[in-house]
């Protein structure tokens, strides 16, 4: 999301931010970390409309962490009754006692926060971002749904694939206004980019949203978990004696028929020399040199790629064949995929 889109988002939020008991009238104001922690914990698995009254009653009875720390578990449970998932209330009390014992000041780093009972990556990010205005990323179900649609991500944040979603969350948070971007996205997910039918016409992100422009909002996020796939392979930079590079338009599905360098799947630690798969492109008896240029890493949709690059120089000129030969000088303009560009960089720079 570029600054233009983020500005649309901020403007939308300033106009549309709902009046909620844990949200100050001035949406630019810093907040009490205690109140953010309580509201965000209550909101896990519970609707905003339900949480409102619980939050107000809670803050009247336990206005600060010291008061809460001195309360019995039985009484805390009474104020939680009806919200379910009582382990959340039990952890809140444990954490309150730990923080009160340490002087009552809420920790201000992600590491310290995540070491407390019941505070995970999401809640820690929310406390640091919404309360203290730190440039911290958060990722909840609302943001996952928005990122999946906005960037047309056809996989869920499961296992290693979660890192892709966190990267987008960090991009949103890399700004002095991170607190507003995070909260605005949560609100947008709740009110506009809803799971069943998103209201794209009213959405401040619409001008950059891939799912919307492709009319595929119902395809994202995907219903089933698609696990990230690892792909180890080799790409060939085959250079003819007259300075041309061989290109193909067939290969792995992740390049979808684009003009690319020849590539194929190989063992992670492939042996040296010309691989047998290269022989479909070249006459291996007329090779001038073979250089192993190292490997690059790359990510395309669900594919996590690690690719070794071989630069093969031929003794003969480019011939008319079923392959395309591209002049070395313009190769970087002709190959329009970063998979091939990364391989070219390793071989030719
Ligand atoms: S344009 Fe539609 S699908 Fe895209 S983020 Fe906005 S509401 Fe969601």
C-alpha cells in the first residue's frame, strides 16, 4: 500500500471512526496501555457490540493495573462472566500481578510484552501501536482478509506463509502514523471489507485492490489452507558466441508462460557441471565454459524458491530454433519477471 492509498485510509478513518468506549474522541491521542490491553483481549473471539458494556463495567471496577492485581480470581471472573474463554481472564489477572509486582509500569517492548501470560504477537503489537504509537505491525483476522484481497494472496498465513502477511503488516506500520493505519484497517475489515460481501464502492483502498479490480473478491482469502511450497532448481543463462541469451516460454507454473530463462527442478545440493536437463537447449559438446554463479532466493505466490544459476557460454552462434534468443544488451528489458532478472544479475554483473 503506497502513501496515496494510506492517505485515503486515514481520511476515511477520520470521517468514519466509530465511537467506542476504549477509543478516545481524539483519534490521534496516545492511550493507556492498560485499557488497550483489556479491550483487545476482550475483543478476541467476541463481537465489538458485546464487548462495549463489559469494557465499561470492567474499567469502572478495575480502573488500573494495581486495583486489578489486588482482586481475587473469583471477582475477576464475575466481571468476565458471559464473555467465555475464561483462560483470557485468568491470564489477565496473572499478568496484572506480574506487572504490579514489577512497579506497575506496562512493558514497552514486544519481547517483554510477549513474555507475559496471554499476550501474543497481536496483542503486543496493538498495545505498542495503539497505546504508545510505536511503529509496530499487527495482524488480526481483519488485516489478513484485507491483505489477501488487496494483494490477491491465494494462501493463508499458515506456517512459513505467515511471514508474507507480516511483511505487508510491517509495510503499513512503517510510518509515524502506524497507530492510525493499524486501527483503521481493523475498522475497515469490520465494517467495509467484511468476510461475506465487501462494500468495495465505499472502500478507501479500492483504487489499489487487486481482488476488486479483477472482480474476484469472493476468491480471497482462499477457503482452504494452501501451504507454501518449496522449490529448489537451476536456471541457465545460456550465452551464444554472438552475445545472445536463450529464452523459453515454458517452465514452472509459477512463471505462467512468461518469457524466462530455462529452469528446472533439481536437488537442493545439485552436483557441479552441466546438468542433463540442459541438453535439450544446447549441444553440450560445443560448450566454451560453465560457471556456477551461486544461488538466489525468491518468492512467488505460495512458492518459496531457491535457485542456483549456471552461466553457460557456447562456442557457436545463436541459431534459428524453437527457442528465443535475446541480445544480451536488452535482456533485462525483455525478461519481465524477477525470477529471470535475479538470475541474470548473478550471471552477468
Ligand atoms: S476494495 Fe473491496 S475487497 Fe478490496 S480491500 Fe476494499 S472492500 Fe476489501
